[in-house]
């Protein structure tokens, strides 16, 4: 008679004991599990309800991956599909494939959910073309940008927009491609993202009819983390610089920001390539995306566009710039002081606007490594006209250069550097900063709401990455930006350590929630600072003058 061992399951799982039968002849424990034994109470497990999308087109492993045209490659895409669209601004977008989808028309292909960092540029390229054609029902993105048509459709209920922090968006896509259903992230803690309070859909009168979903939270090492779910697509469309007929792909510089990860996260991926070569033409060491993730390849026939062309002149490079205006002098004062936060060899991330001016005030020969969240470590100045490369842009979609020793990578790698605390300093602008270091810099309800981009990720690890705010002391309406408590939606809570304005410098005690005035600008009195500061503050015993 076979020996038996009874294993009791927890009450929520077991209806009856499971019987392990130890077979004497083999010495191997075999688990006999009948259908009746399987717990009927499995429904007690929590689950995340996701909208089931349309079926993706069929894969054919033995058929050639190379299609004659983009029109042929998208002919069997189905209405209701989730489309992952690569690129950052107009850099690295699958313009040829987007044009082919647009030509299908709203009668043939509609109700699409499009996932991308942003929607391209209005009337010029990217997903904005599909939005204008009425083919997109919902967008999942981190930033609306200056797209007036999209903004109007969003605010009048013609399209739904789910805004997601840029790093979280990248990680949700990466997780889907890796078979990971969910993960916890510090990004968005104590914000509207955690509460699920960001509007997803309005009605025609501008009333909110759908919000986001509140996030499940857990505390790890004393910090709150939000659970985010993987974001899988039916079809991914991406643009590569080179692809061989087996699907191995090479991407240039910042075009790889979202492309490779989106190919991995989709049931079927389509690559438009600027160069299609035979198998063996690409060195295995140079492959950015292995062919296992690529199902269809088409020639790229639409030229790459530049969203924001920024250059410097030879006179700028030789230090012959024009005298600055009074407004620029104020901005330069802030940037000059911000530069002192950048120590030799530091890895730093600079927000748009005033923060980007800081490196120009570094001592000659002092090197810092500038990180741009769209996938650059070692970003240089704006290019000379003859140096412009449409595949090298910064987080503001502007053309830039790379310094010797630079590296480029995808957005998931970029935000691993950021969330992981590997960046030494991040300098950001602000709409408001509170006495406890709360930061609000992405939304003014009823007036400005372009999306948070990467800002929430950039402040997600303030114990390891020092957060510095560089901003003018008062807003255009004269109200103070340095407040006791933020009235605007937060980007992060208790994250800012230093505040630099055109009037002074404050140090923030994030634990106690207190400000200390440590420096004043030349000619600026403490009384003037008090009059223009909403927050209460102490004065350092060794109060200094800003240089």
C-alpha cells in the first residue's frame, strides 16, 4: 500500500485535503489533483480588470518579415486595437506607418487606443495625425504638449486621455514585454496619480465624467509605493535606422527611447527601417532589438522631421553673445547660483527653462555629466547649424549635441538611473514650492495641464538625488511661488532641499518642514524677501550674499 501524506491548504484555498502519493517504485512524490479538488473559491483573489482589446493580426513565423509597403503591413489592423507608437516628440516616430494607418480612414480603422510618450506635433506628424482623422478613441501618454486640437478634443469629451508619469509609462511597457503583470514604484506618491484624481474624460460641456483609478499602495522601508500594471499592446509601430531581413534592428541615439521596449510589449510589432539589409550585415554586437521581437518590416519612406530646431552660432561658441536683457539677467543670476550645486564629476538632470542655463556658468574645465530623461547621459550644447542631427534631441524635443564619453539608451534605462538614485542632482522649475519641500510644477487647474512628463519620476528619490528648484521668486501675477502650503496639485511631497530664486536662496529641512534663508541677492533686503514670500522662514546666522 502506498504511503500517503496529507497537506492542508489555508481555509480560503482548500475545500478538501490534497493527497500526496509516494510511489515506492520510483521514490518520487506525485501530486494527484482532481478537478473536484481545485478550489472553487479562486474568485477571492484580487484581480485587475483590463479592457480586452481587439485581436492582433496573425503572426506567420515561416513567412518573410519584409513587406513591400507600409500600406500592406497595416492592412489587417483591426478597429479597437491598442497601438504602441514609439518616439519622443517627432524623434524616432514611425511616420511612414502612421501615414499608412491614417490612409485606412476612420470608416475602416477606428476606436484605437494609442500609447506613446506624447502625440507628436499638431499638423506636422506623429499620433496627432490620427487624432485629427478621428481614428483614436483614447490616448495613454505622459505629456500633451502644445497640441491645441488634441487639447480641445480632450476638454470637450471627444477623446479620452490617460496621463501617466513618463518613467512609469516606460516601466509599464517594459514590464509587459517581460511578462511582469504589475510592479511597485515610488513615482506619484502623495499626488493625484495615487488618488486616481486626474481626469480621463470630460463631457461636451467640460465636466469630468471619468477619472483615473486610485492606486494600491504599499510601504517599503518607510516609503509609500504605488502599484502600477503592465501595459501591453496589440500592435507596436516603430522606426529603426537599420533592420536586417531577420528583424534585428539598430537605432540611432535618442530614437531608441521607446522603440525597443514597445516591440517587446506588443503581440505583433511592425518596424519601418531607413535601411533594410540582408541577414549577416549587422554585427551581433550592434543589435539593439533582436529579431524575435519583430514580425513585419517595411521601408521608411517619410523623411525624419525635427520638432524644435535649436542651434548656436559661431559667435556664441566664441563667447560673443549679445548683452542680456534685464529679464535674462534675472534668469542668469538664478542659473549662476544653481551652477554651484553641480560639483565636478556629478551626474545631473536639468529641467527645461532656467535649469538648462546652469552648465554655462560652470568654471572652465569642470565637467559634469548631464542626463536627459529621453535617453542621454553626456548631453552637450545646442549644435552649430552644420552639426544638427534629427536623431539627437533633449527632453524638450530640442536638437542638441553629445559630449565625448556620452551614452544613449532607452527610457526604461534612463528612469532606472533616476528612480534608483544614481543621479546626484536634479534642478527643476516650479509653479509653487512649500516650506516643507513640496513641489508643484505641472498643473494649474482650469488653466494649464499639459501633463507631468518625467517630473514626478525626477523627484521620486530625494534622499539620494538632491532636488534643487531654480525659479523666479514671484509669478507673473505677483503672487509668491514660495508658499507655506502648496495650493496646486503636487508633483512630489517633501522632495525639495534647496530653493534658488532671483532674490535669495532657501535651504529646506524636509523632516521638520522648515525654511532657512541662507543667501540674499545683491541689493535685496530681508524685508523685501519677507514681503514677497508667503512661507515663514528663519534667517541663518551667517547670512551670505549670492555671487
